[in-house]
């Protein structure tokens, strides 16, 4: 009995550890005091608990699992089937859940607080890592060799979920920073000038971008399986580098915006 309890605890730690390690790496890499790891844990717990809503959805709509075969015939339309399966049936559903959990946790716990843009990227990422933690448990339970499965997932799928969350958080951050094109386009005048519309617009982009990246990752795995591991590594390394550049970009936008506000305030005081 003790051995079984120790075994369960051991696998639980193996499932959780990658999410905590990757979250901590981002935390120590971010500009000082732009991120709260304590808040990050709350978002991670939210992402883990959010899987309950996924189960509720799948129980309420059992035909969703396998809807791809109803839309496209895998034998006559293999490419259409694979794209619909990986981008819509899987990626869109999971990223919609993560996006909803991020918004829900923010409104419940931090409605009156203003997060640094790097913090938003981090918290969206922690929601995804919470989801990855529960996903690890399901894969570990259903495997004959859970240690091997969890090892490979820790350097592929968990990193993938982290990246999906970071890109989602990036676009949410851009929406809150008041970015304008200043080119008199309809997009700039109608969408970007209005705060509420702009935030919803970039929220939609956040969801779509995470869904597309997630779908591409799953599509590569579905088509090539273990033979595509080198391509997966290239994709993860490239996207990780882009996430780093995105964090630098939103931090610069944040600093420039605050400097502009301070300059405007000083001019008003001088008058």
C-alpha cells in the first residue's frame, strides 16, 4: 500500500515538475518586479481546474471527439481531415478553454489590478502549463511506461503549451498597451482608437494565433509522429526565440508609453 502511494506521488511530481521549472525559468528571466510568481501559481491552478470545463464540454457534446470524421472522410480527404482535426477539433477547443480561464481568473482575482505586459504573457503561459500538467497525468495514467512518456512530453508538449500561452499573452498585452498604426486606416480609426474594441480585437488575435501555432504543432506530430522529432525541435526553438523577442517588444512599448505619459504630464504642469 505504501509503495502504491509513493508511486502515485512520484508520478504526480513528474507531471507537475516541468510546468513549475519552465514557469520559474521565465520568472527569473523577466525584468525585475514585472512578474509575480505567486500570481502565476494561481493561474496555473486555474489552468489545471479548467480541464473540468473541458470534460464537461466533451460530456455535453460527445460527438465533438471525432467530429473531423463527420466533416471530412479521412480516406478521400486526408489533408482536409487532418487540418480540421488538429486546428479545430483539438487546438481551437483547448486554446479557447485556456483563453476563457485566463480571463476568468483575471476578473475574479485581479480585476482592479493592472498587470505589466510581461506579466500578462507569463500568466497566460501559466494557464497553459496548468493545462499541460493535467494532460501529463492523463497520458501517464494511460501509459505502460509513464516515466518515458512524461520525459518526452516534458521536452516537447509541455514546452509547446508554454509557447502557445506566451503568444496568447503577447497579443493580449498589445491590446492593452493602446497600440496605434497612425495611418488613418479603417483598422486604426474604428478598432485601435476605441479601447474596448481594441482589447477585444487583440483578444481574438491572441486566441487565433495560439490556435494556429498549436494546430501546426499537432499536425506535424499527426503526420510524421516520432520521425518528425527534429522538425518539432526546430519549431520549438524558433518559437521560443520569437517569444523572447515578443517579451522585449511589449516591455519596450510599455516603457515608451509610460515615458510619453510622464512627458505629457510634465508639460501640463509647466503650463
